[in-house]
C-alpha cells in the first residue's frame, strides 16, 4: 500500500475513534446517570460532541452545522455548541493540489491556467477553493474536492446515525430517521461536482431576471467530477458589509437575499439548502453574490403547495386546512396535540408575513433566531410522544432559520408580507408543475413526484 493509501486508512480509523470516543463517552455517562437516578449533563455531552466534530474536515461538520439550525433535531445545549462550528478547516497542501488537478485535467493541467496559486483562498468542509486565472485572463474560482471523500461521507454518516441513536435514548421528542436519510442523500450529492455544475447553471437561469443577485458562470473546460471551476465573483463578507453599510443598503441587501432564496423556491420548487455565511457575499451596491450550489434540493409540487396552504390556514385560523398543509409536507398521523405544537413553530416562521406593514423579522433583540420558540416546541413534542419530521422539512427549515438570522444581522425593517405576496401571487396564478418541469429537464434534473 502507498503512503497515501496508508494515510487515508489511518485517517479514517482516526475519525471513527475520535467521534466514537465522544459519542461513546456521552452514552456511558447517560447510562450511569439513568442507573443512579441523576440528571443527565447535557452541557458536558454537547461540549464533547463539538470537540470531536470541530477538528474534522468533511461532511460530519457540515451535517452538524445544519442540525444546529433545525429546531428540536438535537437538544438546545447541543444545538448551541454545534452552532459554533465554522467551515474553515485548514487547507490541503500543494502536493495534494498537484495530484488532484492532474487527476481531473491531466498532467499538463498547469498549461491551462495563466496562474494557479499554491495557497487556497478558502477551505471548507468538503473541498477548498483556489483563486486562479485562466489562459484568457479571467479570474476564476477552482474548487478541489478533498481526498477520499466518498469513504469519508460513508464513515461520517454511520457515526451520525450512532449519535442520533444515543441521544434518542434519553430524548424521544424527535425521531431523526428521515433527517438522517435527507442528510445522507444531500451530502452524497455534494460529492458530484458535475451535478453542482448543473445546479449552478440552473440557478443562473432561475435568477436571470434578478439584476441584484449574481450567480457565477461554470467554466466547462476546467471542470470535472471532483473539480469545479467558475467565474470569480468578488464581494464583501456579511460582517464587513453590515459594519460599513447604512440602513437603506442593509435593507436592500435583505431584500436581495430574500429573492435569491425564494424566487427559485416559489417559481421552480428549488432551494439552496445552505445559507452559510461563506456561501454568499454582498457588493457595495447591496447586490448579492451567491456561491456553492452543492446543497440544492428540488421539492415536489405538493410540498410548495403545502407551504402556501399553511400560510392561508394560519391567516384564517383554519385547522383543517393547516392539517392538510402539514400532510402535503409529509407529516403523518396529525392529532390535535401535534397540530397545536406544529402551529407554534409555523406561527413563529410565518409571523412576519401576516401583517401588511414594515417590521423586523422578529420582535426579540436576541441574536439566536427562534431559539426560545424551538425550546417550547421541543418540550411540547416530548409531552405528546414525539414526531418524525419528513425529509423535505429539513432543508426548507434550514433555509428559513439561516435567512432569518441574516435578516437580524442586517437589522432590516421591511414589508415581508408584500415581498412574500409578490412571489405567491405569481405561483398561485401559474402553478409550478409546467414551469418546474421545463427548467429542470433543460438542466438534466428529474421532476419530483
């Protein structure tokens, strides 16, 4: 076996060991506490989990970040710790870069660039980005996938399933079966950079009518299954923009973010499932640059219909219509108690859309969007015996919470009701199926049933 092969195997064993030790340690303590009648130390268990995940490249860190924004997928202590994870793991060195580029573009790959820096400009959970220049003089972003990621995904998802099973023993509020299935499919899709190239082009088409949302162009001749090269879009990180922009600019940026995420959803049933701060930037004119289209989900028309139906049900206090909407989402066996509990969370998410007035996304000054409501929902779910969230719920909820946090950061005061109605009025007039079918088929995607 080569040194690289030994390193890969050793690294994989190390992953299992580190995560297994943290999960196992938490399990042993929970079992001991249960035997001795002591209260579980959720805070210590959560800290152990974050320590194990935080030093790892790869999908387990990305999954943890997503889980931290899904209310009740994990207890509050775990969510708080996992929310601190950032996708900025150290980049791989030049030896890896040379091997990856040669494998994807051939041994003469350097001749296809005018400049290709040794140092990565950005390192994330599944790959790293180099700011290069192609032979035509265009600045481009080349994203290289880390080594052996298919095996890493498989290993990490197995460990995540173990973590879910351990935590479910003491907290049955959420059955994570479908959450794990959704994460497994989305993370596996993210490994296919040819698919991401298609989703990038799809987003370019869906947002072509949005002058203040920019999507990079795919450079086909410099892309491959584990290498994706696009045009370079330079902008300000959100933190810098918030510090430098005035109120009008911040509100313009919030409007552009809203349309960047929800024009594709209500127009085509498609959503960018990862509103992580590293996946967009803001220009001085408040326009948005949107990046990283690996975590993109196509929803069946019934799900989009359920989202709109629930809005109308909440406005008219129509319980039967609300129950039907949740069924369209994929929830099953909706009792009165479950309906009341789901409506607590839905009421929070839809609240800014209900009144035709300018307002902030939430009344509270808290920097954690929805944490208090999530805690209340979690407690209610425990009382009624728990729930199994449908797969489609995962990324839709992730997007709503992630964007809500951005709107809080921007301190935006907008008429969310009118912004929302502009989208759903067109949806309700023209429907989704035909438009979705044409767009997805054009870019090689299947229409969901």
